[in-house]
C-alpha cells in the first residue's frame, strides 16, 4: 500500500490546541508524581488536572450553545424508516406488499401466541374461626426479616 498523503485523525470537536497542551502538562505531572510520590508533585498534578477539566467544560459548553446539527443529522432524525420486508400472509406463500397487509399478517401471527381465557375460577371466601391472639413482634423483628 502506498500513502496518498497526510492522514487526518478524527479528533473530538472540543479538543483544541490549548486543551491539548494542558493535557500534556497534566500527563507529565502525573508521571512525575508516580516516580517521586512527593506531595508537591501531586499538588502540581491536581492543579493541572483541574485546569484541563475547566477548559474542556468551557469549550463543550460553548460548542453546545453554538453548534447546529448538520443537514445529514436533521434528515436522519426526521425521516421515517420503512424496513419491514414482505411477510407471508398465509401458509400458501402469499406475500404481503402494502402496509395494511403487513399489519394484518403481524396481527394474526401475534394473536395466535396469546390465549384468551374464557373462564377464570372464582375463589371461595375463607372462613376464620376466631381472631388470632398472642402475636407479639417489634420493629426490630420486622427489620430482621
């Protein structure tokens, strides 16, 4: 394979030159702290880390306010997708072509899955002989369960 020219990396929109340099400083500070384990080096790293966070949040906030969605994004969000293929309506092999026929085919398929119960048994009311006495429990007993 031959290289046709310089390649460009797909980098995030919020990644500016300023943020890139701040991130490099943060990484250098981190590696220095990992080598020395000194409190001063950690404080230097924490300061660099906080500067990167502040800068990225500021850039992302301005991008979200000013950036408008592209034409392709708008079209993809507003257009409906018609991806339902032709379905077999009968076991004979007749295929559905219109949307109403496809809806009917799906309805017949899924209606065969669910059953409708004709009679639901009724339960007889329970007969109690008397009140239950002698039960003593506390909040601690209930919390234990």
